[in-house]
C-alpha cells in the first residue's frame, strides 16, 4: 500500500515538474512578453527570413498610411438651398468649408491654402465625401508641392436648378499631403 502511495506521489510530482517547465516560471515578465518567444510558444514554428521582411514591409506601409491620414487637413463642408433667385448668404468661417445659403443657379467659392514647410516635396490630393461632393468643384487636384511652396485651392459650389429647397448638403473634404521625396 505504501509503495502505491509513493508511486502516486512520484507521478504527481513528475507531472507538476512537466507543467512547470512548460509554463517556464523561471522566466521574468520581459522574457515572457518577448515577441519572438511568444511566437515560438504559440505557433511552434520559426518565421522565415521572407516572412520577417514581409512583416516589416507591411508594418512600415501601415505606419505611413496612418501618418498620412492623421496629417491630412480635414474640413466639414456644408451648403443649404434657399428659396428665391440670386440670393446668397455667406458664413465667414475658417474652420469649415461652409458655403452658406445659396438659391438655385448661384455659386459660392471657398479657398483652402496648402503650404509645404518641410524639405520634402508633398503630393497633394483632395478627396470629397458626402452629399456635397457632387456639388463641389476644385480647380486643382493631385499636384506636387515643393519645399517652401504655397498654393491656394479654390473650391466652388454651384447650386443646380434641380436642388431641393431648404435642404442641407453636408460632407467632408480631406486634403492629403503625401511625402514624395523622388519628385
């Protein structure tokens, strides 16, 4: 009977030792959070050189897109259709592209200034979203802005004759400045 109990205790102790070595309790928290160790423990396979390069390329592209999106100038745009002929009501604001109140057949112009204060040229692209995007026309889009250069982008809204009276057209305008060191 005592032999059986000793045998069971040895089995339990050997199982505890196996579990302890699998969980590696001797490692500190930095070693446990090491991405290489995490990957090897969970996937049980090392990354090839090509997979590592691909992961770094994807990470760099993600960070570049993230930076460009954060750096973009973002404007809320709106215009309201009013009744009458030749009536224009303009709201003087610089935070948004508010074209005011326009009657059918009239237009309003707003200007966005883009300046390059860096030593790297920028590729500038304007993207319009929302119900107002079909009404906004700009004279310049998709151009390169060199070091120290400044350009004004005029955006014009023309209210068509088919516009609904007392309707508020809204949207967003994004001015992306993408670094273009090879231009």
